[in-house]
C-alpha cells in the first residue's frame, strides 16, 4: 500500500514541475527578448544639408554618385551627368525629390527616400519612386 502512495505522489508532482518549467522558460525567453532589443540611431537632421558620396547596389552592380544638398535643392552627379531636384522633407527622416527639369517620363516621377539609420558620418537609406513597392537600399557618406 505504501508503494501505491509513492506512485500517486510522483504523478501529482510531475505536472507541477512541468508547469514550473514552462513558466521559467517563458520568463527566460521574455527577458532575453527585452535585453536583446536596442534602438537604432537616427539623427536624420544632421543629414538634411551637406556634400555626400552615395553607393547603391542594384542587381549586383554598385552605382556611385556624389551630391550636394541644401535646404531646398539637391544637385547630383552620376556618370558625368548632373541632375537637380527640389527637396521636400516629409518628416525628419523622409524626403521627396522632384526633378527640376525632367527630360523624359521616368524623370517626372518623384523619388521617396527614407533614412533607416545614421552614424557620425554616414546614413543608410532606402528609396523608390513614389507609389512603387520595389525599394533599393544604399549608404551615403558625408564628404565635408
């Protein structure tokens, strides 16, 4: 009869330990997930004006351009061509570029650029034509 009581005690304790283990595991996972999160630095106001070099990789090809951005205008040099755009900031980290003298239909489309993260001399960005889903990413480095 004593052996039967021991078996009953073991069966009662197993669900208790399983429940305790699951709770500890749950708290462990939650605490690790909070500890692993960190905010991405975005000091976008530092990049509203200045001279930059930009690198964008599209279909495995690296495209480099330089540009100078003032409060209202950006002048970009790419493969020997100069292009000027009006600058309109939507918020601190998002801007719309509108080509000043478009030469074809593609240049008439506005470009939306979003700064994703910043450092002391660079920013990572993504951009696309306004309304397009497909986005390209790149890095811009301050020259001055």
